[in-house]
């Protein structure tokens, strides 16, 4: 690379390391590269911004954000937690397992790690501590389990990856089910053995009548993920339409059936969702300008040539990518990283014979782990605020769970047939 490339990347890193917002850093450096280094008409930048917003796939992001906010405002989240607790709460570490299971339930609707940390972690961490669980253990498990929000579909990061890679979104979603279930099982087993070793008191096994009563009470909440995935994979509606249907269903359940959300709450929920969606969309717009600069300069192709000339094995390539993405995930949010890095990595995948959907899942898990990885993982600060602890304390709390997730990440990396099992079964 010549000095102009280095200048742009140094400028971008400098902006990201400072207090400059991510979307402005991407837009600013991309514009400088296009206008002053490539020498194109500034009007092209405006056209790029328009094209980046003129994508139907972004509708699904906005509606799943809205759906998550509806659930948080009403009682769907509470009922999901209650259901998880009655199913596994009587086991050693059962309440912690219920928290992990609830993250899986919520992740199957919201598509966001941050939303899962706020909705489930904010409730479960105090509940675990009140029930005699060690504070550090409670913080650790409920900071890291919300990674399920971006692995178990629908996933906002997968939606954006599919938008860039042109993979079939419904098939890409399927890659997240098996890794998500394995992460839930592994974290639950760890909680079981740790809590049994600590001699935690077990709650009495609930009577069958109590289980049935809770399931009846929660049936409308539990039907939401069934509606989303049943509709998508039965062919009744697309992923975009599923997001809209999920919002209307959640509104109806919370206002008419549960009656835990009032009509005057609707405006606040919609405005809050609009602000969150706008934050995501301006990052998409900024990343599109930077991506256009990369395209004009053919940087992805040049990087591909350098990598292929120096790395012969696809396994070495994947190992290197994992290390790089884990590092990047510590400093950059998953939305920005997905939009910036996907165009760079895509040309490399065909040269190494790597399936783009397999790689999308690897990228999602890596960057999802970044949410709870020091020093800048957002989840660390949210959980720390919940218990009024500093970043060092929370970092020590999450280490055992990060090790579990990274081990599973490497299993998924080097066992692509397991990741692609469901997409191949459903779509051939």
C-alpha cells in the first residue's frame, strides 16, 4: 500500500480512538479519500449516502428494534424469565441457567446484544444476588450470556452482513441456531457444576400444575418466536414481513391481552425505537462512504492478493481472522465492524473455498464476544453500573465465560459442516 492508503487508515483509527462518533469518523475519512485522493465529484458522496439508505433490508432492522422495545416496556420479558425459571430453576445453579435460557428466548426476538443485557441482565443480576448467588459469578454469566442476542436469529448484525454479502438472509439465520444452543448448554453446565461445588441450596422441584400454570400464563410471549420462525421457514412471510408481524403481535399482546402497556406508552416506545434505528442507519451511511473509497481504490482485492500470497491454508487464514476479529471486537461495535470488514474479507473467501454463510456466523460470534471483552465492551459497563462495580471487577467476572465462548467459537470455525447443517437441510 502507498502512503495515501496509510494516511486514510491512520486517520480512521485516530478518529475512532478519539471522541469522534463512529459514523462521522467513517464518513469523514471516506469523503477525504474519495474527494481528495481519488479525485471524484463530491456529488458522488451524496449519491452513495442515498443508495446506502435505499435498501429494503434495513426495514427488518428497524422493526426488530421496535419489537425489542415493546417487549422491554411490557411484560413479555418478565414472562420469558418466569418460564425459564420454572423449567430449570430447581437445579443447582438453576436461576443462573434460567437467565441464560431467558437470554436465548429474548435473543430470538430482539436481535440485539445490548438490548438483551439491559432487559435480562438488569433484572437477573439483582435477582441472582438476592437468591444467594456469588456476585462475581452473577455479573459474569449475565454479562456474557446476552451474546445470544446476536447469534440466535433474528440478528441485526447478520441482517447487515447479508445485505453486503448478498447471502439469503433466512438461510444465514439458520446458521445461528446450533451455535446458540451449544453456548446456552455450555454456560448452563458450567453454572450447574460451579453452583453444586459451592453448595448452593436447591429450590424444590415445581409441581406439574405449577409448570402448566406458568406456561399458560406465558403462552402469548412464547408464541412470538414461534410466529417469527414458523412464518419465515413455512414460507408464509419473508424475514422483513416477519419483523412487522412480530411488532403488531407484540403491541396487541401487551396492550390488549397482558394490559401491561398503556396507549400513552406507544409514542415513547416508537420514539425511542426511532432514535435507536437512526443511530444504526447513520452508521450504515457513514460505513457506505468509507466502503466506496475502498472499492474505488480496489483495496479489498489488493489485500486478498497479499493474504493469498502469504497464507496457503484456509485453516491458518481462519485462525488469523479469528484473532483479528476478537481484537477488533474489543474496540469497535458490531454494526460498524460488520459493515467495514465484510467487503474486505469477501474476496478472500472464494480464494480459500470458505462458505460466505459460515464466515458470517464466525464474524458474528467474534464481534458479539467483543461486547463483553475489555477494555471497551459495552456490556461490561452496563453490568458494572447495575452492581456499582468498576471495569476491573467486571473483567475478572467474565473471564471464565469468555473462555467457554471462545472455545465454542473455534469449534464452529473448524467444523463448518455443523454450522451449515440446518441451511443445507432446509434449502439443500
